[in-house]
C-alpha cells in the first residue's frame, strides 16, 4: 500500500501537466510539482492558500471565479485559456481544464503552460498588423502612381489635342492673314470695290467661325462623360474623324468608312470617342514606325444578334502573335517613353468593358495589319 502510494505521488508530481485540487471556496487542497514550477511556487507556499494568489489582479480573479465556477458546477467540466500570474509578478498564459470531483465539492484542474504559444500568436498578430499596414501603404502608393500615370496620359492627350488644333488652325489663320493684307493693300491704293470687299470679309467671317468651331469640337471631345446618352458608332466615328482626319491625311493615311449598322446605343459617347481616337493613333504610330508605303484604314459598322459592331482595320504591319494578348495590359508598350505610356488600350478596355458593358478585341488580319473590334449592345 505504502509503495503504491509513493508510486502514485511520484507520477502525480512528475507528470508533464500541472494538477491542482481546489475546493468550493477556492482553497488549494493539492498541487503537483509541475504546476508549482509553472507558477514559481514551492508546495508549502500554495497548499491551503486561496487560489487568488495565482491571479494578476482581484478583478481578474473575480472574473475567473464567475466564468469557471458558475459553469463548472452546472456542466461538470470546463476548458479555458486564461492569464495567470507567476510568483515573481510576470503574467503566464495557461490552459486549464476542470472536472468536478468528490460529490461536487472539489474541482480537479489540469493546467498546461501555453505561454509560449500565446506570446507567439500575439507576436504573429502584431507582425500581421505591421504587414497589413505596410501593404496598405504600398497599395496606396501604387494607386497614387496609377493616378499620376493616368494624369500623364491625359496630359499627353492634351498635347496631342493642341497639335491637332494648331494643325486645323493653320489653314484658316493663313487665309485670314492673306485676306486682311489684301484688303489693307487695296485700301492703301484707294481701290475700293464694295462687292469684292464684302466677299473678302465673308472669307474672314467663315474662317473665324471655323476657328471657333474647332475649339468647341475639341472642348466637347475631351469632356469626360457623366451620363449615358443615345448615340451610334457612326456618329461617334464621324465626329472623331472630323478632328483627326486632317492629321492622318497629313501622314498620307487614307481612311474609308463602310457603315452598315446605324443602330442606337445608349452609352458614354465621349469616352467611346477616346477609344476610337486611341485606336486610330496607334495605327498612325505603327504606319510611321514601320514606314509603311500604302497606308489604309477601313472603319466599318455592322450588326449581329442584338449587338452592333465597330471594326477598325489597318495595314500597318500587325502585332507579333506572342504580344497580342498583352496589348491591353497597363503599361504594355513597344514604343519609347516619349511616344507611349502603354495606357491607351488599357484605358480603352476599361471604358468599353467596365463602363459600357461591351467587349473590345484585337486580331491580326490578312492585310498585314490589325483589326480592332468593339461590340456593344443595341438599345432596345
Ligand atoms: N494598330 C496597331 N498596329 C501595331 N501595333 C499596335 C497597334 N495598336 C496597338 N499596337 C501595339 O500595342 C501596344 C499598346 O498600345 P497602347 O495604345 O496601349 O499603348 P501605346 O500606344 O504604346 O502608348 P499610349 O499610352 O501612348 O497609347 C503598342 O505599343 C503597340 O505595340
Ligand atoms: Mg496608344
């Protein structure tokens, strides 16, 4: 008997888990060596003491009492992770599992030290916070970069717009200058013929009106749409050609249109104009870059099912098949940094697919060029 009692005591003290027996008043009746070591006490320092000594504060002890004793005497068992206090004052996280014994008068607590694990989890959580903050900052920095690049792309478009305006203005301005100096000369030599004067003044008026109209066209063209309106591919292409055709002709590019759709779409007119302009500018760049001799662009519209299609087809050399699936990616460009940001087609895709609920695709054609096809739903 004595031997088995000694044997039991040995196991009791040397098992890997802490064991505590506490009565209903929370007096510690038994404690093994593991739990004493875990909390920094000697056996004599805990026996018959109130379990409060293991707690970091009176409130914490009170809370533990409420959580554990209320539950455990109802359901007989309890499993809990809680912050206890080491004898030298530092907190120790433990996992505690309780069982009611001896006709519900006492509780047997099995105590495991989980301090390392909890501290590791806390460290991990704080590292996670740091990482998340860092990530948030980096995402914000990327967004800012994106905003700046979009802004640069817009500035580049403005630059192009100024180019186009000055191109459009040269002819009427020269005509105004020539007419005024002609009239001036006539006045100086006192040769005043009323009918001729009126005709010449009409040339000046027409030219001035043309100047003012071009400014309005450009202003409308570069406005950002807020609302969708009823429009059609044909009217969008016509207004786009009105401002880009002179520049394209200047670069010996012949443009033909073949309209077979004339269907109404309810969409963002100006944004689609930007897309058409981007595609035409890309063709122009390719013609010049590859020094193509016979430069042709065909713009056609047609319908299929409930959709209307716009196809812009050039013979500007085409796109390497391995690059075809990259051209709509942001910042993908084969041009140098002055001539291309690589945002044109990416912005076009966003406009057509996200804002207008259509599709835009590109494929090489049999004319040694590219076909860009935009598909939009016809207004019901
Ligand atoms: N019609 C075309 N013919 C040949 N290559 C083309 C044509 N259209 C587009 N590409 C290729 O697709 C790439 C991406 O075009 P995208 O318009 O997105 O950018 P980019 O023209 O290079 O620069 P930007 O931002 O100034 O428009 C071009 O660099 C070019 O290599
Ligand atoms: Mg482009």
